């Protein structure tokens, strides 16, 4: 894995968990808005909106750099629109990056011919 691919995956991984947290907080704020006088939806909506846009931008870069299939790319996108999906995306991306590092080291050491 080259440095640009690793960076693209890392950026997507780093934004996925905060995006998931902001989504959950936005849902809580929505419930509180309708049940109490507390209204933080505009603030949380803006925060979540920025994080979601960052996620989508980084997702596009990661898809391009990692050369994912359409199915893998779709999975990461679907995880971004599920309330806790970002946590699963973060774990999956971390695992994918670790596997890529292991494969890269094996190629450098001549263990595999790929």
C-alpha cells in the first residue's frame, strides 16, 4: 500500500467515529426538542452536516485510492447513514489497514510475489 492510499484510509477512519457520535447526538437532540424546551438541533445539525460531508469526501478519495469494488464502497457508504454504522466502519477500516501493512511488509521481505 502506498502512502496516499494509507492516508486516504486513515482520514476516512478518523472521521467515521466522530460522524457516528454526531449522528447519535443529533438524534438525541431531536427527541429532546420535541419533548422539552431544549433545542440544540441547529448546532448539532451543523456539526453533523460538516462531519458527514467530510466523511463522503474522504470516502470518495478512499474508494479511488484503495480501488474498492462497488460493493465494498457501497458498504462503507451505507455504514455512514446508519446511526452506529460509523463505529463499524472505523473498525473495518482499521482491520483493512492492518492487513495492508502486513501484506506490504511481506512483499518487501520477498515472502510473497504480489
